[in-house]
């Protein structure tokens, strides 16, 4: 039996997200907020209200925001004619929750070394945010840049996943002097930053 095309508006701590899906095949995730581009509803999609069935995409999104899951058990079918975008998004899906990757490193992993700027464009075109986790892509050195739903949401999602503050090596790139990182905050020997470097005290 073929599942019908459905959509659900899921309330979360960072806004209402509209999910368009067919069974566990997810096609669109839109943030319903003025000023944020939306894909629109496909013809024939039927609204599914809560409570949502176990395993359904909206139920999984609720579980993600309640810290009950870190991975989505769905297939993604984004609407795009760009093979570049599809390859980059597929590569991004291998970056787990709690980790980040730079635009340049993601380009290299996807087989397009030197295409960091083009990867940024693919992130901007991502029609399935959160599930295709473009919030895990950061600038060189750990900077938080380029997120169509607002940088505060990017930081919020990274915090939810345990990746904020940015770990100094999580993005596989150097960090600028004085970058706020989790490993620095948790090291009791580090008392402050002096001339861009952590000053430590001897534990003896």
C-alpha cells in the first residue's frame, strides 16, 4: 500500500516547522515564519494533526527536540536538479550530532576540494533543514555563519546536540586565538586568556 502525501505543522522551542512527507520519505521542512523562504505545499498533500504515529517524521522531530533521538530514521527526497547539491547533502548526512564540519572540509569530503563557497550555496538551498543538518556546517576556525533561519537558531541547535560552544578540533580546522571552546571551559587549569592564549596554573 502506497502512503499518501501528508504534511504536519510541528511546534518546537525555536518555531513551527511544516514537514511534507510520504510515509518516512521526507520531502520538505519549512520554518513557518515571516521573512523565511518556504517551499509551499504540494498539490494533494493532506494535513496530519497530532498525536503523530510512532516513527512518522513529525513524531521523530518532536523526539529530537525532546532529546530522545539524535538521528532521524527517514529517507530524504529533496527537490533539486543539481547533482552537486545532492552529493553535498548526502555527505553532510554522515556528520553526526555533536560534531561540526567546516565548509571547506565538507567540500573536500564530497569530492569538491576548494569549493567551500559553492558548498555554502548548497546549504542555503537545503529544503530539509535540521534533518539534513546544515546547522553543523561552520566557518573556518569555528565561526558561526550563514544560516537562513537565523544564527541564533544555529547556535541553539548546536547547543541541543552538545556541539556548542564549539570544540577546538570539532571543525577539523584551526581556531582563532581566544575562540570560546568547550574544552577550554571545562579545563580547571585554564584561568583566563592572555594575549590570545590560555594561561594555565600548575595543579601541583
